[in-house]
C-alpha cells in the first residue's frame, strides 16, 4: 500500500506500538516494556479472527529506521493451538509518499501441535493464511494508511 507520508512518519507510527490497537485487529493490548521501543520490546494482545480468539505474545526482533519494522508473534488460538509468525513491514520512498509492504513467515518450531506442523508442511496452513489472514492484513494496512495520513495532514 502507498501512504501519503514520509517513511520517517510511517516508521514513527509503527514504533508507537500502543497505536497498533487503533488500526490493527486487536481488542486488548498490554505493553510489557518501558521507555522507547527497541529490539526486544514486548507486548501482549488479544484479538478475534474468524470467531477464533487469539492471545498474542509479541516482541520486536529487528528495527532499521526508516526502512524496516519486524516482530515475532506467538499466538495461542482458541481452536487451533499455538502458532508462531514473523511480521515484517518494509518501507520505501515512493513518488506519492511511502510504499509499505508487509510479509509474514511461519515459525515451525512455535507450532504447538503435531497436526499444525503437519498442516504447515503440506501447505494447508499457507492456504488458510492466504484466504483468511491476508484479507485481515490488507484491512489493517488500509487502516494504517488512513491513520497515518490523518495524523499528518
């Protein structure tokens, strides 16, 4: 998605982890760090995806101002067990502002059940990700765009 703001402005909004509740899918959030966000900063959140309650434990794993914001999320699904993912936001200057690309990757070691690991190996989890998670991510990116653009008018 393209956001009509500078990469620094977009990056600063990503660093404001508490604001993720305003544009993300979580219904509750608890910050587990003090001071400025840095690699290792952690938080917990609760959200609902397709009627499945998710409890997330998240930690920043990479920061490169103003190009990269990356965190790991270990999610306890109410129906599917535990799943680990890495979310990477890449920011690049574009003519219209900042192009934001998000990618996700599974962390097989964080999958709690043999069934989840098997479904990941055979590609079923990736198909579920494409049809269930990707639309939610797209909505979140659109809300992030609206949030940042409104803040920097």
